C-alpha cells in the first residue's frame, strides 16, 4: 500500500484527489495539508510514502516546502502537482529534489502512474518535461536567468517578488537579516535587476507568481 500525502490550498482539489486515488487498491491517502508548514508537519508524522505538492499556496508555498522537506527527509519522493506550466518551474524543481512534475490538467490516470513510479524510487518525467531537460542538456534555446538560482536564492526571490520584506523573510526562514540581504543581492545580480519591483515584474512576466 502506497501512503500518499496531498498538499493543496484548495479543499475541492484535495477532496477530488482523495476520492480518485482511493479507488485504487494499492493507494491510500494518509493525510492532507493546505500549505507548506502543514506539509512539513504531515511528513514529520512518518506515515507518508509519496507527497503530492502544489506550488502556489498561502503562508508557505511549494517551493519553500520542497526545500524544507528535502533538507529533512531527502529520501521522501515529492511529486509536484500544480497549475503552473512545465516551462515555468519543472527543470528548476527537479534539480532541487522533486521526483516528478505534473500539471493539474494531466489525465488522472497519469497521476496514479506517477505516484507508483516515484514510490518505486524512480523519477517520473513527462514528455513535456523530458523535452525541457533535453533542451537544457543540448544547450538549445536560451534558458531563463532564474533557472541559475540556487534553492535558497529561488526561495528568497519568490518571497521578495510577492512583496515580503527582508526582515519577514529572515524570520520565517530562520535566517539572519544579513544572510537574506546577501541572497537578495545575489538574485539581483544573477537576474540583472536592481529593485524589488523589478523582481516582481520579472516573476509575473515569467509566470512564477500569480
């Protein structure tokens, strides 16, 4: 039996996934969470074999949650299930520990296949994601600058883009203000930007925030 945790801020999505997944004899939904903080609590319980994780959530989003979970539970398969297109986040999150990336428009049976695949210790790569990865390896096309950000830099970047202050980010990520300021400087340098407003515009233009 594969025990699944569902992390999504929309109750109707969690309910739909629970009902569909429960129709399969080898799957059971062992817990649910509505944000990244609750997701970490869910994983700490030790009753989860695969985590289905959304990206866009209040309080703590999926990018932050993925970083926290993989830092503490590196062997836990985390399958990203989100409304963001593959081109926006897939290669970045796969490089940062995700076991697979699915769009919410995927066929439900594909979600089941992905869960079984990552539970077996393999990655689940859709044709769309495979093409992105192949393009990156071949060096074809110009990769967006944000794909060069480290895990921490990406976390800080997205929080700044959403309007959070350096002080609030430092407190919520248990870092010093100086450390967050250093990450901010690195992000601005790598993205060739100057202000927090530039970061917000960049994130919106690339579909990284809603």
